[in-house]
């Protein structure tokens, strides 16, 4: 018989923390029981938010543990829900990236030295939502001191003329034509010189006619037309020495960008209320007040947002629920 969670408003913080820990352990046990070892089919006791799909959710930790899980195992919740364990993340090796990709596509991993490696999604280890994954470093023949800095899936099917926009921690931005990526990418190819702007911080696909939105950890941002950024690269945003770029998104003039803070609070910043600069390279202005911004992504109301916490919990909800 199903039971409802009682009102815990009067419970002490210590007892509430203990209850939540027990709930998390119970949810993790359910995930282990329900995930099949040989098949990605939906278990009968789970009501999916979507039918079984070939789209996978790929997670990557800071030390290079990677895994993929079919997206339909992450049921949609309401904004502000508890989420489910999506990665067995250790405290010393927290999650670094989360991205969806079809199992017929590939994922490109870019290192802190600017080198890129491409692997088919279906060759990445598949695991339950609460699984750990496997180290990806040995498959990429990384150099001493080299680590994965970011990952991105292939360009959208309709993006033959697409560009990959990459921003470094110091605000250097470069657009790379999709014809130089994908199957044409040579393993270990250098996408850019990290001495010019530091290691890569974030990337996004563009249509060639979008506006780019760069945001820093302190919530400063700049918006400008991507055509103003030369393909060879330029300074996209002047960033305070104590700050770093953490996100880049591409959208049309009427679009918006979802911004997420480290405290779990988010908002959609509409471009209609954030004026574009006439050129890249200027200082930013406040996009969102938060102690620390951790990511940005262009969205519309019908998109699903997937968020992973430092402890490896994942929540999925509709972008239309975000103010």
C-alpha cells in the first residue's frame, strides 16, 4: 500500500537529515534491483516519463569515470524534487559533466591541454543509474598531467553548417566548423592553444547565426552575435582575475538561457531582457545573483533539464517549470 511522506516541518535538522539519508539509500537500492544486466528495456515496476529510447545520459567525473544510462530510467519530476542517484560519486571524485547523446552518435572529450578524442556512445560502459562507470583515460592515451576538461555530443542532425563554440576559463572564445569534428577528427588533435586563454571551460553547438552568451562563476555575462567572433578565436569576455568562465550557450534573439547556481537554484534569463554587445571582448554584467554559477544551457519550454549534484543525484524536469 502506498504511503505519503508526512509533514516534517517540526522535525529537527539532525533527524530530517537522517530521514533523507535513509530515503536516498532506499532509492538507490530500488535502482539496483530494477536495472537489467543484459537489456536496456524498461523494468515493469517503473512508470517511465517516456517510452524506451536510444538516447543515453552520459556522466563523467573529474577523475575520468564515465558511464551511460538510457534516459528513460530518469523519470521526470516536478521542479524542486528529490532526484535519484545517477552516479556512484565519491567525495574525492565528484561529477564533472552530464550530457544526453543518442547511442548511434559519438562523444568528443576535450582535455585541459586542448586535445580532442572521439568515442562512439555505444562503446562507453553502460550501467544502472547508480552505477560508477569505468575510467576513460586509458582508452585515450592521455599525457602526464592531462585530464578531461569537457565533453560534447555530435552536432544535431540538422546542423550540417553548425559550429562548435568553445570558451576557455579566461574568456577566450573560438568557433570550430562541424566539418573539422565528427568522423574527420584525428585522435589527439589540438582544438586550440591553451596558453592563449587557459583550459576549456564549456562548449555548445551553434547554427552559425545565433547569439553567444558567456557566463562566469560569479554570475557576470556577455551576449554578442556569434558572427562577430572570428573562426580563429578572440577574447569573448574580459573576466576578473578572481573569476572564471563556466558556461556558454547559443540562442536566437528571442530565446533564453537556463542558469544554475551551486545552491540548486536556477532561472531562465531571457535574451529580450539582456541587451547584446556590439562586439565581443567587453566586461560582463549581472545575469543572475548567486553565490556560484555552475552551468548554462539554451532552452525552450518543451526541453527537459537534467541536473546532477556533487553527490551524484540527478533530477529531470521540464524547462517550462522554471521562472
